[in-house]
C-alpha cells in the first residue's frame, strides 16, 4: 500500500527514533523534529490512522507508538536512506582483502566478526555443505620407516594433511610412498565420495601390489577430510552484544535466542535458500525461526560463478539500524567476492531508493 507523503514522514521518523531510543514515540517528540512544523494534533491523528492501518502499535494506553512488523517492513522496502560508510568502517572491511586467507571457512569467520563489530549486533556466517567435494591432488611425504604424511589439495583449494602410521611389520621407503602418491592421483583424483566404488578400490589396491595394505588407511583419511569439508558450518560472533538491547534483557527470551544459536538448523535452512541474491531482510514472524518475535535477521549470500559459497548476516532486535546493516553486509559481500574472484552481489532492499538519499555518520 502506498502512503501519503505526510504519513511516510511520520512513520519514518517514528521508526528511526525508536531504533535509537527503544522508547515509544509521542506526538510532541515528532512535532519538535520536523523542519516544516506539523501540529501535535495533526500528528496524533496521523499516528492513529497509521496504527489502524497496521503500521504502528501502542504498547500502553498512555504511551506513544512503536513500529509494528508491517511498519518495519514498509520502512525497509520504501523509506530507508542509503547509509554512507565511514573511512574507518570501510577500512575494517578491507582487512578481508589484506589478510589474503586461503580457506573460505576463515574468510566467513572473519566476515561474521566484522559484521558484528560494525553493526553492534550478533554476526553470523554459514558455509553450506556440498556433495561435490573431491581431492584434486595427492602428495605423500615419507617421514620414517613407519610414518608418512598424506597431503590432500581439495577442489576448493584447501590443503589438508593426515599423519599415518603403519603396523611396522615392514619398513616403509621413499619409493613406496612415491608409489602411493602416484596410485592415489591416478585412481582417486577428482572423484567425489559417491564415485569411489568397490571396483575403483580394487584397481587402487592392484596398483599398490604388495603394499595394498596402505590403501585402506589412506582412503579412510580422505573420507574424513571430505566429510569435514562437506559439513555445513555455522559461525557466530558477538552473541553478548544482544544483552545491551532491552528486547533481549528478559532471561527467558535470551535463553530462547541462545538455544537457536547453539542449534542453528532453523537459521541455516532459512539463509541457505535466500529470497534473492542481494541483502535479505526477515523481520519477526516473517521468519521460519520460531523465536524471532521482535527480532530480525539480515543476510546476504556470497556467490562465485553462480554458486552460493556461503552466507553472512546479523541477528538483532527488530528495531535495528537497517541502513547501517544493509550497507555493511553489502560491503562485506563485495570484498569477499573480489577476494574469491567472484561476482559482486546485487543491491538489497535499500538498492531501489532514488539517488541522493544518503545518511551520513
């Protein structure tokens, strides 16, 4: 529903005032905040109509108004101003590039910390599992007559190692470990776990000849590494930041939220299937997460070559500073995409605003 300009101004002022103070907003407070004077009586009438339309709520009969979920949604979709990040904030995000970390896990963990630090909410990151994990190169390092190191370079570029020991009945040699490296690269290179069938194993053991006993522990180690990389991972930073917001001061409410964070399957399922590739904003009961009343999740997928590599987001009260959060997550996503050589993400809910609406810090 489109709102007349005066109602839009009043709703926007109420949302932003409530974000800042967490206190119900009265007509006198609003009357003092507008450049063009509007009488308190007119504002009260407009607020009553906005409440009847479902954009505002009145927690107590004598109190001012607070935004409803519908009010927050209209604000995010139609009223929010572009947030211009400071040089310090941009510098913190750019540290993602300067660190040049090789593993996506570490990049996402750092991203969740940066998101939490810059927004003052709880940051999170999700790295989805994938059934296409494989090892693109094997190396075997001879240590001594009983020990060797299996080095595996995964399809995503991660390097994993496992130190393996034999039973000691026969001494290992450099020639044996070289033979194992050759056999693994010839028979297992590029195969996913489901493609390593019994015939493949038999061919591998045949290639190892009298040292076929090394095949089983090597393949077991490879399966362990694939399992680690295939596992969906949820990283969270700044949980304690929620305690400063009155919405989470109730011990029962905080316990519910902590329970979701400790067992994050609901969050993971929701953010792993984003509504769009830009910034996604989910407010209160819009969420499939059961305890998200009066809370919000904002997140953005990280995409490379059309593939979703993970998600970065924040969890906070429904009255969060959406302009700052949207700009922060967009900046983080763009930096990670550049780091990975991928594509920049599409603008989120704030991206459709007309030019010139900039909120400076």
